[in-house]
């Protein structure tokens, strides 16, 4: 875990919103053909549609969150799915509680 990368990734309102949506994906996104959004994540096209931003902007935001370790990515054929990395979020919470 790199706290500096994480805090930089969290310094954007839309990236924070994406993490919030992915906390309860079935509440924020429509059903998808690829499978259970809790298990495989949410298709990038659904995230882009909900965010109302360009595909390239959303892809950059997702990449930033992924590089910080906050998201896990799964690719199935031409589709890319994202879900929260709960382990990193637990480590971040412990870091904040004990080290800051």
C-alpha cells in the first residue's frame, strides 16, 4: 500500500464518487450480462454512463484508482469490469487509525 498514491487518487470528487458507487454496485448500476457485479465488478461503460463524462476521462480515473490499489480490474473478452479492492481499503483505514 502506498498512502501517497491513494491520497492523490482520492483527491478528486468523481473518483471518490466512483468508489462510493462501487460499494453497492447493484444499487447504482443496471444489471449486466457479464455476471454478478459483486463478484466481477461493473462494466466500464456503466461507470462512464453514470459519471456522465467522456470515456477517456473515466478510463483515466479508473486507471488512477487501480494504480493506487483501490480497484481490481477483470477483463473478459472485450469487456473490462472494475470493483473495489476491499483489502486495500482496510489497510488504508488501519493506516489512518494507527499511523496518522
